[in-house]
C-alpha cells in the first residue's frame, strides 16, 4: 500500500518513485540511522523493505526477486560496514549480469571534512564492480534516479551504486517533470550483414546454437518478441542443436530433442559437447557471454574452417574467442531476421544430435542407490515440473547443473560467473518472496549453508515455505577433490558434521536428515505441504563426487 510522500517530495522520495515506476516492489537490507529516511521513502512509494541478517545475503535475495519480476533488485545498506558487507554480492551482480540498485547511506560531504567516524570513499570501493556509481543530490535527484535504472537494465545488465547523504535524503526537491529516458529500441544488423548471415545459414549442413545470458536477459524485455519462443522456432525450423551456458538453461526446455543442456564447467560434459561443436560448419553464439565458461571454451572453434556469428549485447572485448561476424543488437529480432527468407535444408543427418544427448545421459547417470546424483534425481522427480531451483557453488553445483532439467528460463538460478558461495539460500528466498505460489528449492553444500544459516530466521519471519536441501559430507568437496588430484596433503578442507535438520527446527522451520531415496522422498512430500520452510540434510559419503563431474 502506497502512502503519499511529503509535498514537496524529499530527494529520497524522488529516488523511490522512480524505482517503483521501474517495477520494483521489494528492497532487501539492514537499516542504520543513515538510511532511515530512504527506507521510509521506499515504503511510502509501495516498495516493501525486507529486513535481512547480512547485506551479502540481502543482495542475493534482491537478485532472486529480479529473476521472478524483471524489475531491478534493490539492496539497502547503511554507511561503512553495512555497504562493505555487500561487496561480494555486488561484484557477483557485475559478473553475473544482474541489475542491482545499491542504495548506501553516507555522511554528508561537508560533515566528512571534519568528522572521521565510518567515513570512507564508498564510490571508490564500488566503482570497479558496478556499471556506474553516483552520489545523490537535490538538484539532479530525478536525473540520477533515472540514470541508475536505465544503466542497470540496458545493454548487459549490472549493478549501479548510489550514495545517499543523510541530509540530501530528507531535503525537499522542487517539483520538476520526472526524468524518464526512452529505452533504446531493439536493433538488427545492416542489410549487407544480414545477407551474409542468411547465406551462411542457407549453406550450413551442421549448424549449432550456443545460447548465453544476454539472450536470457533480453527475454525479460516486453518490447521484444519472446526469446524462448523465437529460439524454439528457429531451432526446430533448421534442426539446430542448442547448447546453453548454465545461466541460459531452460530457454529451450531441456527435454526437447534439440536441447543438449548446459555447458562450460564440467569436463565430462565438455568431452561430449566440444567434439560436436568442432563438427559444426556454422556456430551461432546467441547472447553467448563466455564469462561463465572455463578454459576449454577458449578459442573453441576453427576460424577459416568454421563460421561463427556472435549476436551479443556488448562488443567482444574478452577475446575468449573472436567470431567471423560480430553483431551488437537484439538476440530475438536478429535471429528472426536471419531466418527470414532462408529455405530450411536437411541438417545433421548423421545422427550426432541424439547420440550426444544419449552420451550426456550416460555421462551423468541417475540410477545410483544413494549419493549426490540420487539426491538430484529424486528431487527432480518428486518436485513439480514448475519448481524453481537455486544452486550454491561447489561440487554439487557442477553435477546439478548437468542433471537438473529446466523447462523454462531461470528455472535454475546460481552464481555461474563469479561462482561465490552462500548464494543459493538467499536466491531461493528472494524468488519465493516475489513468487510465493511456486515451489522453490535450494541446493547447498554444508559449508555454503553455514555461511548464511542465520537467514533461516528471515525465512521464518517472512513465513516462507522454501525447501533447503543440504549435501552433507563435512568437507569442501570440490577443493578436497582438487587437492587429491594434485597429490597434496589434506589441509583446510574438512570440518565437523553438524545437525542441519536441528538448525532448521531451531529457527522455526521443519528439519529432516535423510540417508536414502525413500527418506528423501518422504521429506520432500512433507516439505511440499508444510506451512514453513524445510531443511533437508542429505548425508553422503566423502568422495561421493569422484568420477561424476
């Protein structure tokens, strides 16, 4: 419920109104005296402020909400330690292409000349890990608010930081016409470039699509034709197999015959997918951002022998590869224009697509009696097709990202560029806040769970019924595996086994410890009818990921 702002509005009200206009309905963070006016303005504007237990988790909750709404996430942090607590998640937003508005309290500029307590240059801290950083002022409050929203959303999305000085927040702003720049219209290539692209498609006998986060993010833009529908039509028309980055999983439902699932992190998957890509005569990088990929995908094709067309939101400055043709523009519109007038021909007549799909299923079998694969398989089978999932960083994420089938865009949310730990639980909570009718499940290693366990109290306070699955092996399993592979002494990767189910109950939720498929199935059934959150501690053997990822 919106309340009327003061008349004339304060600078904080101007900022809040612009965020509301952008579709924002939730803000996450921890208050301090320096941001009380800002929180009041957000609430008056109709943006609910949700109290979290740590700013890092709050930013991930904001990201989770964005994945469900398409509106920028909002992190509210007080001056100094509050703002700095959020640095990891802001850096994650920068690398994972998340539009996050970071609102930080700060000491007034004149006060900072003779006062030192909690005073530091926050803009310098955030400048390298954001698309832009501003300090709000009364003369340009409308403009700064509009710039922040536009910069965060347009092109390749990312975080924008705004320092809000204490007295500026409360200062009335002379009413002016709110700044609201029209968004840039979707673009397609020039006619001669389109002609070359069409010729390449018409000649192709073995085309491949590699789809990434730019295409995923453009799918949110209501001015564009639905990216998922466009991708499916193109793939089916020209019989093009689709490989995605982990972010783009589900843009083509992964039970589709042409979907080869996610790639970029698992050596086992790469052994199957890269040879298929090497056989292609045309590679289309549709919104493909290699920030998610590992070194095996550096210079992964043969220029001069193969043709590659990149359609991206920003120019290629990464040099992980260089395409034959680079297009900066709209993924859906360009793909449609590229197909226009091209007669489909028989492609991939050698049976390599179904063979690759079969090989992937064999590489990641789901028939074990118990272990990480059994846990993932049981959860996927017992939870609804529409269930949303999040994954923390660790060995389980690699396996989950290959095994968890997604049937819609953003069906699996994770940190796949920065790969930070402690993200799965708050991502799931943010998604649940914004989409309370969905079944939402998070998958964490036990170490990642411990990093953010305090947010279970937030889940209880919000009345969420999110399901939190924990892989319990009392080890940093991925790091321990690398340690053994390098024949190094075991050090710094093991810790005690804890009663995670009891933690769930202690914070007001339900808790189950499971050691078999049957026990997990029963726990999932209970969780789906519970009126509170559920922690499911799935105990697995040490070394359970050996040979699986």
